[in-house]
C-alpha cells in the first residue's frame, strides 16, 4: 500500500517550431531540472539517455511522478444504547488505541456526538468501518461510523 503513480510529465516534445508559447529560458530551465534529477539519470547501455529526441538531437527524459494518497477520517457517531465499554473495546481492537486514548475518544463522541477514530488511506478506513459495524451488529448495538475525506 502507499503511493500511486501517474503518467509521465515534464516532457518537451520539441523545440522552437511547435509554437507552444514557452520561451527559451523556460525550456533551458526545465531541461536542466530534468538532467540534474538523480532518478531520471538512468542511461541506456550506450550511455545515452533513453528518450533522445531523434528529430532535434536534444536529450529529453520523461519523469514518473509519485503522489501521496488521499487520506480519510473514520468518524464514530454517538447513540443512546451502545455500551461505553464496547466503544472503548472497538477503539482498542480496530484502531490500535491505548485504553486511555480509547476512553478519551469514546467520551468525546458521547459528549459531542461525533469524533475521529483515526485517519487512513481509503481501503484501510473502509476495512476499519466494516470491522466496527460487523462487531456492533453481532452484539446488536446500533453503533455507527463513517468515512470522510480529509
Ligand atoms: N452514548 C453511549 C452511552 O451512553 C456511549 C457511546 C459512546 C455510544 C460513543 C456510541 O460512539 C459512541 N452508553
């Protein structure tokens, strides 16, 4: 789990003749940035950059950008029936909270109506919500929790 990748960026398809409206200084800056970036300096066996621009004789390199995944809050909702000890047990078991932290979160939800159990990537958040709701249902407690994008 972790990082998503997206397609290449920072590529110039040519120089001068395509009318992109970018100046020479911009081109040189971008080219230098690409050439000095460690992760883009992998060369072919012949020692040349892999994406040499054959038409223009200018070495260009594509870059694969890593992006941080979106994060999601798991929110717990108060109700009048779920026992406090059950909520504390859920927070300890599925959200890895200490007994003290679980008690603090439970009391916050009890008093304010809603509280944050933790912040996770989408799949992890979804798993924790399902674990919580499944256990609550098995014990016939109406406890609810939801996911909210940060
Ligand atoms: N309000 C519940 C009670 O008084 C306790 C409770 C706390 C229930 C937090 C749900 O998310 C909750 N027994």
